[in-house]
């Protein structure tokens, strides 16, 4: 329990607010698995539920930052702030919102390590194909021993057994995963620069699960 100073209720209130703030890092050492899309859709759903959210864009490509810029230019700003971030700014970052969502780059284990140090929970999005899941195991090996880690199966194609087979393998190995599976969709790849509809892609159900495990 956080101890409050004896100089009044205000410091106790501040301590309680800080304790309730949560940081979520979206991580996978493989590129092209939908990390930025997942980060934006989760942040959007959290905002729709009335929470305050900040997204930290640690990807050097700045995909989340570009998403926000395009939305602003189109006159439809996202309902949360996106801030470019790096190792130094992450170390000094002091959260001021209910949730902080960190979008991380691929192929940079040092950024993953930095995000793990500040995160309350790690989400590892991955399509169920072999090339994608191979890097998922590498990512989970790094994160799961330090922070609660949950795999998010994305781009699910109901015509194949890939997702079900991979989910069974995750269960056999004791790796956390979300029950919600994100379906394959052409339109999800066209969301950049828009305020997305999380329920259209099952990110409302995912966020419900997320809040249950935080």
C-alpha cells in the first residue's frame, strides 16, 4: 500500500491516482504484425469508455505519430495524445493519464527492454502463420518472466486451423493469451489517419478482457 504524507488529503489523493494509472506496452520483435493498429484501437476504446489515454510512439518510423498528424489535418483529431518517445524520454516520463499505451518498433530489443521496465502489462499481437509466431516465442521469452504478458491473435482467417492450433500450443506452454481473436480484414489496413471503430474489429471485446487482467 502506498504511504501518504501527513500534510493533507491532497497528497493521499495524488498517490492513489498514480497507483491506479496503468502502462501497456504493445510489443513484438517482428515487424508487420499490427502493433500500431492494436495500440491505436485499444487507446480509442479506452477513451470511448471514458478513460484518459496517452500513446507513446517509440517506433522510429513514427507510424502512430503520422496517424495522429493525418487525423488532425483532416479535422478529426484522435481522442488522446500521441507523443514521440525514445529511451531517454521514457525514463523521465511521468504518466498523467489513466492509461499509457507504448507502441514499440520491431527488431530493437533495447526498446523492448525499456518498455518492459515501465509496463504493467505486455500485449504481443501476432498473426498465426509460422513466420510470425516464431518471433512471438522469442518476444514472450523476453517479456513473460518480467511482466504479465498476453498474446493477441490477429488476422484470424476462419478458413484455416492456424489460429486454433497456435492457441492450443500457447495453452500447452502456459503462455497467456486473450480469448478475443482479431479477424482478418482488408479494411483494418485502411484505418491510418482516422478515428477507428474498435467494435468493428472486436477491439471492444479485447479491451474488456484487458481491463479484467490489469
